[in-house]
């Protein structure tokens, strides 16, 4: 890209020191006088550049180092070594300036005041970030054009449903027009319709304000829906950095045909196995599943063969799911 990165990490490491505690009362007594520490590498030599306007999927298994990396980006933690710049500044050393330019949403925690009406929380955030009244009103109008929450303004936050609170939290994070927003599990626990609304809100605000969004989620449908670029971290190290479609193409070595047939299913499977050498499996829902390796042209030959039997009522072709690809990477598959 020709533009400069808005977030840049160069060989960033974060090491924590913890006490090797001894067991029992005697061990606790000895720990008072003899400090035996161990060092844990939470993040190891991570480098990445994130550009203005990107929606970046940042994922990894529990304990991979995601939260530690984000805490360093937000200025909560100081890297042990390496260089980390956000908006051209080390975020830990310039926490006040950095906080003005970022927004944060945690799926399991709210930044809104629990006992106050929603609109009062918005007003407090307006004053904290010194948002001009004109901009504040314009942002509320934009938010309500996406999802009308005016009927929620006078309700205490504690009375909101999970989906209502999450939408209000997202609006609160964008209220001061931040350059960067960190979204941690923004759709956790939400039903399908609310998830779709939340994703559309994120997509629209990113497009209209060119906001850079760092998205972490265990729901990979969020990543697929919103992100083009994916970074995977595991055991503190970066495993993958590239477009989502590239990793899907690299791992999509097979496709699964699901076929619904009339008549004798076992006879159909036997014929396919005899003519192609491919094994057929009768799924619990009564459909026949055949895993086909190779190119799309070879898969279409199999489809033509199945259709020529005259017994096919319906047929679908499924590629490898992103969720399965990521699981393979977590389990040690090489990229």
C-alpha cells in the first residue's frame, strides 16, 4: 500500500514475570524470603502493519497472545522489546493522546454506566472526549439511521437486552469519531438477526468514517462477513497474515458433494464407488456425502455422473469451511 500504516509493530515481544510458588504453608513461608521467578513469553517477535480503513480479523486460540497484543496497542501494556506505534506514537508513553483516537468494545463488558439511562452515558462520553455538540448530534442521527435506538435513550443500561446493549456499546465506541476501534467478541451471545444488524452497523461505520477496525472473535462467521485480511496468532507468534480468500484457497483441497436421491441409496453409493473409486457416506439426514479431491472440473464430472443415474433430487457442493481451516492451523498444520 502507498499509505502509511496507522498501527505498526516491529519485532514486538511481551514477557511476564511470575513467582514459582511452593506448595503448602511451609512453601508459602519460604516464598517470603526466597523469590524464585519464571518468565513467560506471551508475545514473541510479532511484526505487522495495519492500514487506515482496514477491517482486520485478528484471531487465535485461548492463551495465544491476542489480548496481550491488543492491550499493547491500546497503551495498557508496555512491550518488553520491539517497536510499537499507533498513529505514529508509542501508545503506552502517550496514553492520553492515544485514548482520544481509539474506541473499544468488549462483548462481555460494557463501557456504559449500568444504572444510568443510555442517553446520559452518551452525554458523559461526549464530555469526556470533548465532542463538539454539532458532531455529537450528527453522530446520533447517523446511528439512528442505521438502527433506531431513540426509544432506548431513557432506559437504564441494566434493563437493556444483550443485543440492545451491544448496539449501544458499539455506538458509544464510535461516538467521538475514533480513527481505530477494537472490537472483542462483538456478537457473542446474540441471536442471528441481531448479529446481522451489528455486522451491518460495523460495515457502514467503517465505510463512512474510514475507521480502522481490529476484530477479534471466536465466531468465524463475523470474520468472514467483515474482514478481507486475517492475522492468526498462536503461542505468542504470528502464524498467518494475508487475505482470507488466499488461506481458504490454499486449504480447500477437497469439496464435499451432498446428494439427495430417490430410491435405493445404498445401490446409488455402490454404483458411484464402482465407477469412481470414491467412498460414499450416508449422513444422518438421509443425504449421501462424497468427498471429492482435485479441480473444479473433476468435481463437475462427478456431478454429471450422479445426475446421469436419474435418481438425484437435489445436490449441493460444499468447500472446506473457514472454521475447519483455522482448527487445522491451531492443531499444527503448516501454512
